[in-house]
């Protein structure tokens, strides 16, 4: 069962337009299942420069982290929801590219240059990510594929 606290932000959420006369929903955020919501949220907060939704911040030292054991939301500094983290009891680790357990979903992140790709490579590893595939020398689309600390794949490529 999924439990969530819904907190509105002015202008965020609801229907954003129409296609062929039909209304279409707005993509609010990407939700990642994980066995440690707080640590995965901290990884992406640091990597992407996001901030916690009010009330989801880490508790003071010595206090119980109730939110961190259930559901956390990260936002862009302007308040728009970007990612959420849902605590689950177990999560099979992706084995891509070898097979067995496919990616099912991955995040694409971009940088402007090969030099920026190298800077982000060092940051990802320092923050706890793991390199899965290195195509940084590809002349058409330099990229690297990583696993976050929970094993979810994500790419950083030059666009």
C-alpha cells in the first residue's frame, strides 16, 4: 500500500493542457522504490542540487527519522517536485547489462561537455554511485551509466 502526504505548491499539479481536445495530466515526479529512503534521497539531493519538501528534511541528531522510513520528496529550489523515494522491504538489484533483472526505468542526466562529464563522474563516485558502463570516449554521444546506492541505473551524457 502506498501512503503519501500531498502538499500543494502554487501552480504545480493538476492538468496542464490538452492534446486533440483531451486534457492531459502533468508529470509530477519520478518515484524510486528503495530499502533506505533517506540515504537514497540524500544521494540525489547532493547530486542534483535538490531540496527537501518542507517536513521531509532529516531530523536533528538523535531523533527518530519517521519520514525517512516511508516516503520522501525532493524538489527543485523553485519548489517543483522532482523525485520521491518510497521505502520497501526488499528490492532486487538490477543486473543490467548482464541480464537477469532489467533496468525497467532509468534516469537520463545531461552535461554540456566531456570535461563536465568527467567532473560529474568523480562526484557520482564520491557520493556513493557505481560505474556500470563507460562510453565517455564515444565521439557521437559520450556517456557513462551508473548505479545509485540502491542499484537504480542512471546515465550522464553529453547533450
